[in-house]
């Protein structure tokens, strides 16, 4: 039975990824990542038995251990899929649709110039502040910097520029984040710029006829994904001097967390759920501006304390070993049912933004960042970091739609009331053979 559960988990994740891509949902990113880590588990099965990495508490990972963990991972993915299904049913999202810009959206898309201004301000004030930072200095820089918030808030510039076919503008945030990655060897900024563009390429309408154009699209997606993974591997090499696929070793840390929980370490309970709930209700819920800020255990920091041989009271170690570790550390085997909550929450975010192309484009960088960091294991912390950014985008969008209403008040194409006027066109344009 050792290989059964890892294989079932990988197959299930791949099937869900293909279905999400076919239905053009941003949640496809989660299932692609789940497939990636499912293949990593299969690779670990073939390499077992093996021990912990240097610096971690010694433990032996056997095929039985990996198979047992794989059963839990499969249960988490099934629960996550159920939560996502509930979200789609609640919001009645049509399948096989990709948003196009209507006349109203085109005018509301003028907020692109606001994002261009934010990007220029971020480059002027933020990039010089981190010019000499190393990986450790950047990763654990806990300061609240207005210039950083402004720079990250400008990331919708890329998706908006692509939808409005101003591709030269889309290259600006990509170039800015690549500069940060090259300087600091931290890949996090690419989640705001490169990943949204890859999602647009992946989800945009494909020709239905069997022509060379389909082959070109497939080649384009493969080349873009390969370049992104290759660049990530190169950054890992610059940082560690070793050549490996990015994040491919997170599963080995996950096995160690499971063994430590089974060994009787203190569990975290509902800490991640509490952090996410407080962050969504109070978007500036953080230690800098929130009175009585208190989370008993921030799971990634706590995982570092229970799995490594280094002990410190400061936040110097941050090891998120996939979200499966977080929920298992939370409630043991019952933690898999948290997947319904997380799947529903992220699914609602994805489905709600599909009502309008501008709203979808503005939210895309932050949804892709949250999906990636959530899957990687920063479960509650991902919402804590992204919620003030999302609320800021809502304020910008509100101003943009009010401006649009005034400009289009007497236009003949104003058919439906704000905010989703003119009808969102969801028909797929196909290429005639």
C-alpha cells in the first residue's frame, strides 16, 4: 500500500489542475502547485529511506511514513476541492469563460495610470532602500515601510496593461521585481509580477480548431513556465550553491513535522484560522499598528523551533513546510477538514473577482501571491500580509468606478447599473479554421 496513496494524491491533483485550467479559474495555480508537490512526494518515495537534512532534528523517513503522510495530503486536497466547489455554487460562476473588457471596463481601466504612478514612486523610494540587502536582511526585514507598500500596490499594472494591450507597461513591474530578485536572491516579488502574467497566458482563450496556433500556445506556456522555474532554480543556486528545483525539498520538512506532532509536541490549535479571520476583518492586523497584537504561535516560526537544532527567541527562522503541515500541527488528522474552509475562502475570492475584468486584473497579483504562499505553508500569515493591500485596491477601484460613472452617465451603452454595467461578456472568441 506504500505507493498507493502518493500515486492517488498526484493523480487527483493533476486531474483537478487540468479541470481548473479548462474552466479558466485562477485556482488552477493551487492545483498546479499541489501536482508539483505530489510529484515531489513520489520522488521521495523512490529515494526512501533517508534522514533529515543537516541542522534539523534527526529522523528517518521511510516509505511507510511517506505513505501515511500522503493519505493525509490526499484528504486535505479532497476537502479543499469540496470547499472550492461550495464557493462556485454560492456565487454561480459560469465555466469556460474568460473576461474581456467592455466599454465601461475600458474607461474604468484608466486607473492603470494610477498604478503607473505608484510604480514609479515605489521604484524611486523603495528600490534604493534595499539596494544593498542580502537574502537574510531582506527576508527578515520586519519594518513597516510605506515605500514597500506603494511598490507592491502598483503590481496590478501588469495584468491591466495586458488586458488593455499596452504590453510595454506590463514589462515595467516585471523588470522591477526581477531587479529585486537579482539583488536579494528572494523569489517572493515574482509572485506579484511574473505569475499573474503566466496565469493570463494559461487561462486566456485557446483556438478550438486543430491548427498550428494551438501548438504555438502550448509551446509558449511551456517555455514561460520553464523559464520561470529555471530562474527560480538559478536564484536558489546563487543563494545556496546547490542546483535543485525550487521548493522541491519542502515535502521532506513536512514529514518531519508529522513525526514531531506524533511525538507529542504542542499543537497550534486554530492559530492560523484566527490570524486569517482577524486580518480580513481588521486589514492592518499586525504587530506594528494593532494594540494587544497576540498570536500564541505563528506556525512557520513554531515549526522552525520544533524541527531545527537552533533555538532563538527572535524571528530568525521561518520554515513553512506546506499547508498540510500547518493543519496537521493544528488538529492532527481532524485538521484536514480545515481544507473545506480554506478552499471555500480562496474559491470565493477567485469567483467574486470574475464579475468584472478590471476587478479581476487588479486582484490577480494578490490572489496568485496568496495561493502560492498558502500552499507553501504560510497559511494565516499570507492573509495577514495581503489584506491591507487588497483593501487598498478596493479603494482605488471604487474611485475608478465612480469616475467611470460620471464619464459614462449619458452614454448610450450604459445598460446596467454600477458596478457591473454593460454586461460582462463571457463568450470565448475562437479562431476560424
